[in-house]
């Protein structure tokens, strides 16, 4: 699809892509990215899963996401990479800018006179703050569950049944998981109201959401961009309104063809990162 024919969007927020893991739906994300022409692209954390990064699994479609980001930079799309917990290594580079690309811990946007506070959300996760080893163990378990889920869905399709999400069923059935999500959303909303923000935008919990939260102190719209492992969702802001984008409902994006090139051969993880850095260093800087 030619760039001039792509759907224009003022702001796009994507989080929890987890490049470098088996659960990442990179080809579907690439189709979505090729269907839109955003003025601002916010990558809200956990885009690259450095926790589980391994040269044993880095398909060409994962590198194509990186190449897409560098290509839109050359066309003056503003791209902000907000750090998350799985890519926390990048926090040492907060404040870095190259052309229209920058790395931040959080962003406040002025959208038609209203303030949007955007950050990943792992700061609210007690497990992240006090038991990081446990959180990393859980990440490995989650990725393993996704692999099992892929095999289960393959068998279900073979017998004419629909897909299921094992992790979603577990989250929905475990009361503590439901309470965690509710507490996360309410905490983010309370702090946003205290600081006078109109919108608070998070990722982290892989739960797409858009709802108004009212307290005695005020009101805020809480939004979560979901993920690109199970939900395949993003947030879009256009003409003064937010919406949750759902790839599964986008017939236009589904029809976009992508080039499934043979994966590059990497000897070490450093080789992969060097390739990614090289991509950014070749960006033509336009003023």
C-alpha cells in the first residue's frame, strides 16, 4: 500500500509487542503499521523483550518492525519510544534524540487543549519493584503458555473449531488477577486526576481498555493499548477522539502483503543489536 493511500491518524499508541519472543505477532503488526500514516507514533514500552532476548529466535519479521520504524522517521513522523520493564535497559538512554526519534520514560501530550499522560505502567507493579526475578520467571511462563496455546489452536482449527486464549481464560478466572487489573487502572486514574490530566494512557497489563473514571476530586479517561501477542490492539487519536483499534476487525490491514524474507543469521545477541543500531544510524535527518 502506497504511503499516500494509508489511513491518516494523528496519534498511534502501541505497547507490549515483545519482539524476540515466540508469542509476538510481528507480521500482523507490520500489516497494521503499513496501513496507517500517523503524525505521532508512541511506542509505549515492552516493544523489544530484552529479558528473553535470544539469537535463537529473531525472525526477519521482527527486524522488519525495526526497519519500518526507521522508514517512518525518514518521512518526519514523530516516534517516541517510552521504556517499559522488559526493555528497561533502554532507560539509561532516556533523553536521547535523533531527528524525530526520542527515548523517554513518560510523555505528556497536548491534544486539542487536553493533556494526555502516557507511560508504560510497570511502576505500579509491586512484583516489579520488589521481586524482579519472580516477574522474569512469570514472563518465561507466559511465553511458554503462548507457545502451547498456538499448538492448541492449530489442533482446534484442524477439527473446525475456533481459537481460544488460555492466558485470557486464566486471567479472567483468577480473582487476584482480576483485582490486580482493577487496582492498576484505578491507581493510574487517581494519580492522573490529582495531577490534572484529561487522559492517562498505559500498557503493561495486556488489557485493552477505554473508560471514564470519576472520583470526588474529578474525572479522567483511562486508556490501555493492550498488546500484540493476544489482543492485537492499539490506541488511535484522531479528530479529537480516542478509539481502541482491533486488528482482528480490520479487513484492509489483513489484505496487505508483506515480504517474508529469510531470517538473517546472527552469531550473537550483539550482532542483532548492532544491526538495529545500524538501521537508526542510517536515518536521513530532515529539518
